[in-house]
């Protein structure tokens, strides 16, 4: 992950805790490099707002100019690959109430985004070839782990996902798939 820099009093987390900015970063992460015009079209907004918010994301290091294109045709690239939960863990100051509020907002926005994506899949799954239908969608797995084991499990999942990212490149039969993970406790919090 790149080092995140920001003006004093303005953390990357706080900049990201904005509806359009979080969607812009998600769009760049999922669909790759794009211009402000392409992003505005994809997110059904105007290019002026898109350009402004892209510059805000760039100021704190969440995205960067790819060096391709100029002016209005500048191509933007995400510099941060993990989801909001991982990103906020790296840039969150737990003693700053504004950072905590921004992290909470971002986590809820991410959940809303996931819910929308899952709903879209449920609405369109029958349009996919039969061999894809049983391997996509929602599932859950119960595990019994310590906090240290959960940390190791998350790292192993990242390694597996990175390996499949590389394996699928250049394969015409490969399709882009967003793989969400959400480890939620079953047991109550210790008192």
C-alpha cells in the first residue's frame, strides 16, 4: 500500500468518508483506470463534481494520475487496494473522534454498497451461464479461531486472492468477480 499523506487536520479516512468519493475509489479499484468523464458516466453524475472529488482523493494519496492523458482526459488510478475496513485500519487515529466517525460512516457505506452489489447479483443471476451460477453468490462459513488465528486467516485469504488475480490475467474465459469477506462474531463480546 502506498504511504498516505494529507494536509494537516485532513486525513485520508475523512476525505474518503464521502458518498461520491467512496464510489469513485471503488469504481477505480473494480474497473481500473478511468477519466473523470468515464467515471461520471459510470456513476451517473457530472464531470465537474467528479473532477473535484478525484482531486480530493489524489491530495491524500488514495488515487493518482496515471500519467496517461492530460487535462480533461487525465486518467486516474487507485493507489490503495484493500477495502475500506483495511484502509481505515491503516489511517485511523482511534483517539480522534472525527476519524472514528469517518471510519464508522465508511464501514456502513461499504455495507450498503455490498448490499446493492449482492442484490444486483440476485436480480441477474439467471442471465449468467449455468456453470457460473453455483460458484457465485452468498455463502458463510463458521470457524473457531483466536484473534491471532483470525489475523493469519485473513492474510492467507489475501494471498490466495492475489494468486488468482494473477492467474486470471489474459485468460479470455476469465470474468472479473468482487470477492467480499466479512468476518462477523457469533459469540457475544466478552464482558
